[in-house]
């Protein structure tokens, strides 16, 4: 079991979690640059949870982070008063 989640990519507002093979406990999504290896490359990633409740919590937080990133990009550099909100999520 993995007890901590580590993303080797940036979360963007354009990323969309989709149920993996119709499962309510697993998600898949695409990233343009996964940094798990030396050379970043596009990847289809998946995560599986023991229950649907934890899977939904992950989806909610993932989507919150994507929206926060979009808001920060709209404000532009140096105009973010919530800089550590996503970092501490």
C-alpha cells in the first residue's frame, strides 16, 4: 500500500479525472509532462483507492487545485495573495 500520494507533474485546470473502467474507487488522467524520469514526457496516470469515499475526496481536492491554479494564472505573476494555499493543500 502507498500511504502518501506524490505527483511528479503540475496540476492544471485542463486536467480531467475520469473513472477507471467504470470504477468508483479509481481515477485516470493525462499529463503533458510527468517528471518521474529524467526526461519529462506525457503520461496517462491512474490512482486507485480502497473505497469510493476516499476517491471522491481526492477528486474534490484535485479539482480545487486545478481551479486555484487557473485563478492564479489569471491574476498574473506577483499578484497572488494565496500563494501558499495550494502548496499547503
